[in-house]
C-alpha cells in the first residue's frame, strides 16, 4: 500500500512518505487540555484502541470520506482508488 500512497497521495501533496505512529495517551491528553485555554474546565479524555479490518472495497469507501483524499483531483483520485 505504501507504493500506491507514494505514487498518488504523497506525490500529489508533494510530501515524503513517513512512518505512522500509534496515537498515545500523552497526545490525547494534550489535545483534550487545549479546551482549558478557552475557559473549559474538568476536561477529560478517553482513548480507545481498536483494529478494524476492511475489504478493499470498504477501505476505498472509507478513504472517500477523508477531506484530504476528496480534495485530490478527480482523475488522480480515480486511479488512486482503483
């Protein structure tokens, strides 16, 4: 899959392929606490980890809901999603 992303997604956005890291409790807490800057208090967060298994067709449908994937030019997106 990295080859396909490199060819279509990263090339389109002129980005380098980067390693994906698991979202941590520290990152979740950091994002949750941003609201305290704006006067919200008693902020809490919950982090749920799960793995989802998709068929190719289901995964392409999911990608079609991501704004950065939708924004790719239609002719490139069609090849990417093939």
